[in-house]
């Protein structure tokens, strides 16, 4: 039986591939969550008036890919010390969030965040929030699997993130 994990870490284009390529992943969907406008469009979310955050919804088989491992992969895709966006993507719609779908996920994420803070890997505080999952709205089709559809643009949009990951992980 599959489970759902929802992560926000900046532009959702850059959050698909790191999960999509892992064993036990059923699907990874780009979308919007945490806002107050039903069925928002990309343009509405970019306007910073809907309260939504760009995120990915991951359907996974926990027997092949435990949630703990997904959280570990998540940390390695983000700058957990930057609450105001991620890399070149700035604003509340790009904030880093782990959205939990169960109390067990919440405990796992909190324990992982605490361990990361204590590890000393980052000198700044870990500011990624852990929040209950809200309604997830699937993004427009052209945002799905972007790294496959437009690899050159994906690579360009991923440069700062890739450099950060290389330097810090």
C-alpha cells in the first residue's frame, strides 16, 4: 500500500527529479498547497496573493522507500537555513516546508530536523517548517516532469541549487 509525502523546497521543477529517480517511488507530482484559493493557477501563485507554496506530492511504497529516507533526500535538495525562498526563487511561494500527512510523518520530520541542526553541518539555524498537509492542487501539465520535457531549461534553473548541494552535501 502506497503513502503520500509532500515537500516544498523552492521551484517544484527542481524537486521532481531527485525523488522520481529513486526506487519505490510510484509518482511525483508538481503542485500548490497551503493556500486559501481553490484550484490556483501558476500565475495566481506567482502573484503571492493565494498563500500557496510550490510543492511536490510523492506517492511512494514505504516497504521500498521509507519516509525517513525521503526526508533525508529532501534535506539534500534544499537550503534548510533560508526561510525566504530557495536559491534564485524568492518569496513565500518558494519557502521550504515538510508537509506531513500523519503524526508518524510529523515525528519523523521533527526528529530529522533536530538531528540536522545538531549535526553542525550548517552554522545558521534550520528554519524549514513542518506543517500539516493541506489540499494539494496539481500544477498545470507543462510543469509536470519538467526535467524530462525541457532538460536544457531545467539545467539552467538548477545551477545555483546544484552548486549549493555540491558544496554542502
